[in-house]
C-alpha cells in the first residue's frame, strides 16, 4: 500500500513589478527600490546619514562642476540596472561622467549604471544587503563604489576589477580613473 502524502500548498510567487510600475508606488516616509522585480521598502536612514551624504555630495559637486566632468546626483535618484526582471537601485550619491550623461535627462529612472556610486551605511542597514547593492552596481557596470560607514569611521572602496580597499579615518576617498584628481579626506565628511 503506498504511503500517504501530506498536502503541502504551493507558495505562490509574488507578482514581479516593473520599473515603470515602481514610478507610481506611493510609500510615504519610506525608501523603495526594485530588486529583480521585487519591491524593497526600507525606513528613512536618519540624520547622521543625511549629514554625511550632504557633505559627500557637496565635495563631489565642488570638484566636478567647475571642471564640467559630469553630473553628481543625490537623494536616491533611481537607476535601472537590469530588465526582465527589473532592478532599480537608488544610491545615496552618484557621479556620471559627462560623455555618458543621458540626454535629455530622464524624468524617470536613468537606464545606466553610474561611474561612481556612494552608499552611506545607516543604522538599519544589514551588511549582506549592502554587499548585495555593491554587487548590483558592479555587475551593471559601475566602476567604483564607496561604502562609507560613519559608525566604524571607515570606507570600503570596491572596484569593477574586483579590487577592494579600506580607507580609515586618516585616509582619503580618491576619484581614481573615474574622477581623476578628486580626493576627499574621510575625516572631512565624518
């Protein structure tokens, strides 16, 4: 006699969202991204995060704007990094070299990976989630990712060639080949 099988209901997969649908999501006081078609909602990052993000944005703009090197964007501007399923990530700060700027500026998400991405770690970020973001940026074509950790007073620099460097409070963030000549002491933004 065959053994009886227990009925196990199938877990249905959530409907995948597109980047166009994400544009119409209304989530007051939340941050939203789309990761392989799945909506990711998170809490606002907090005051210190905003302070560090603002200082980094200013330092980059003060360097890039007079040289007409490219455009600095901040405030979680969305970038569409993959399609079918769609991934839209919003970095804290990003830089796109002048020759790669989308024209005209998109009203929605830019369909490209920035040359430089800055992620500022906040109190509610999990290390695995931050590394997943770094992987998405690098896989999509970002050359340089700075992960600035105000609590640990350091930054991790990830490169598209697989290189990784730790910058301590006494060190400086360097624009390398993405923004040649740019250097910002980490202590100045922390």
